[in-house]
């Protein structure tokens, strides 16, 4: 299996959240992301800073949700990748 | 040949007469610059969302390249047109000859600096991964562009400009092709390569056109049309990929 690029990993993380009805706990997200916990932390912080995901606390614990920008990224992911590929950026 | 004759191609063409601004030559230049500026800005703003979502460095440098193209052509014609059309020389009581010379020098410097940077950014957008994303090279490019711009003001020999710019063009094309050959990517995009090489080539033709006005006088319209065509082709490719929104 080829090594995933940065954008692909971001897509996968966001996709996992979406596939779980836009609500998932951090531990299963880390497990399903298939990256080391240190790298997961980096990506997680980056995604939070860039407002792609948000943390919500309720009585069942802490959950991760996609923001509007997160959904937008998933929607535009193919366009971004095609653009990078087309112009060899 | 005195520098201000070389630099202020359109300014020299005015012969001190504002009425000449409406001549076909200057009108064509303004229209040409307008097309390049519009195409470049449409590419810059059209890719804004992709960059904001991805934070991809390649997209960032690609966008900056077209922003610098827009700035270069803005300074090439629009500033000159504005200053002369609104008769700034008389408003500030500056002798006309000195004013035209100054405008010529400023527009030449800014055009050379911004257009060189545009080419360097375009090159960097394709090469940044192979150069390990070392953003310090950008400072080197700024320095190089500054040296090119200053040299075009200091040296008064057209052959020096020609030599310098052809050397730069060769350097850019060789770097680009060596990198492509080394690339593991088997599937090459011939059309895109042709557009990039043409863009680099027409950058040189535009520089020669502005520095040595008589050199390409016969082919000037051809240069304008071909350069506009390249930018329109690039815009079409970008909008097609980004989606027309």
C-alpha cells in the first residue's frame, strides 16, 4: 500500500468522522485513522486550528464533529487533488 | 541609446504629447496589459478556496506567480497611463523630460522585478517538493529579481539585457526539464509543459519588447496576441479544473 500524503490523511480522518454520523470519540478516531498517536495529535491539532473539526462535550463524553469547513474540504477534495495533479504542483 | 528611451517605451512614444495616449500603439498596450491582469487575477482569486482548504504550498506559489504577473503588468502600463493621463508632472510642477524619464525608470524597475518573481514563483510551484520545500530559496529569488531589475536600470547596453535574460530563460527551462526527467511520474502532461515553456519564452519576448522597443516592432502585435493567448489558455485550464464557480 502506497504511503499516504498529507491531504489524503486529512481526507481519511474527516471521512471517518462523517461516516460515523459526524460524531466520534477521539480513541476510535485514532484507531481508525491508521497513523501513529504522535502524528494523529499533529493532524488533530492542525485540523482544529484550521477549523475543520470541533470538540463537543456532553454527558456521554467528548466527541469530535466536522465543521462546515470540514464538510467543504471533503466535497472539494477531488478538485484539489486533480488541480495539484494537473499542474504538477 | 539613453536609458529612458529604452525604458519608457510608451513614454518615449508619447513625444511629450498626451494626445498620443489615444494612439493605436498605447491603446493596444493598455488592452494587452488589461487582458493579462484580468486573466492573472481570475486565476489568483479562482484558486483561493482550493488554497484555503488545502494549505498546499504548490497551490500557494502557483497563485503568487499570477499575482506577481498581475502586478508586473499593472506597473507596466496602468501606472504609466495614470500618471501621464492625469498630468501629474504639471500638478507637481516637475519638468516634463525628468518626469517621463522617472516614470520610465520606475515602471521598468517594477515590471522587471515583479515579472521575474512571477516566473520564479511558477518555477518554485513545480519544484518545491524536489527542493524539499526549502522556502529560503524564495529569498534568493527575491534577491535575484532585485538584481535583474537594478541591472536593467544600470546597464545601458541592450545586449547585456538579452544575454542576461536568455541565460535566465535557459536556466529556468533546464531546471524544469531535468526535474521532469528525474520525476518518477511516468505520465507526462505534454500540453502543460508546452504552456509552461511558452509562458517562460513569452516572458523573455515581453522583456525584450519593453527594453528594446525597435527589436520586435514588426512582431509586436504577434507578441501581444500570443502572450494573451497563453494566459487565456492557462485561465481556461485553471477554471476547468477548479470548476466554473
